[in-house]
C-alpha cells in the first residue's frame, strides 16, 4: 500500500517520483515526477496516465 510521500518507480523504471495524493478507489495515486518539466502522473494498479495527456498510457 502506498502512502503520501512514498517514492515510486514505474515498471521498467521510466518514471520515478513522489506520491502527492492518494485516491480512495483502492490503489490510485497522484505522483509528482522527479524530473523537472514532466507532468503529474496518475498511477493505478495496471496503468500509468500522464495528467496532461490522458491518451498517453503505459504499463504500471
């Protein structure tokens, strides 16, 4: 289970960041990426969605 402030990394290590908000739907988290200029990411159990482009999804 994730907590606010936890460091996370997606599968393959393409994105890493810090959880800034948790959602009560059983596993989704809003992640602020480490790299400057990247959009916030919605991380769920089975996919990663960039907040600025909902069509840009990848494996979690």
